[in-house]
C-alpha cells in the first residue's frame, strides 16, 4: 500500500509575550503506513487537525513519562520531608 504524507503547519507562537515568531510557512512531512494513517484518522475529533492530534499525543506521553519517573523515584529513593 502507498504511504501517506502529512504536511503540518506550525502556528505562530510567542516567547514570554514579547516576541512573536511566524512559523506558519514551516511545514514538515511525515510518511506513515496506510494502517497508521487509518488509526490516526480514527483518533481525531471533529474538526481536529493531524497536528493537533499529534500535539495531544505528545502531551499525553510526556505526562505518562513524568508519572513513571515519579513512581520510580518513590520506589527507589529515600525521600526526606522538608519542613516549610
């Protein structure tokens, strides 16, 4: 099966509310198998772009890794209470 190619457009973003960088024309191509495209398509909400879906997936993975790290630290490290 042919691969699908996705073009993602980055939205302008602000650094500390002072500078605005226009990255609207910066696009990246990601080649995925047809099955992966179908799975991603089924995960999108109404009106959701692939870029938004991937952003959500990245955020979810970051949170999962943080929880995993916290659990590992709690299990392996001796924690000391710091009086405030």
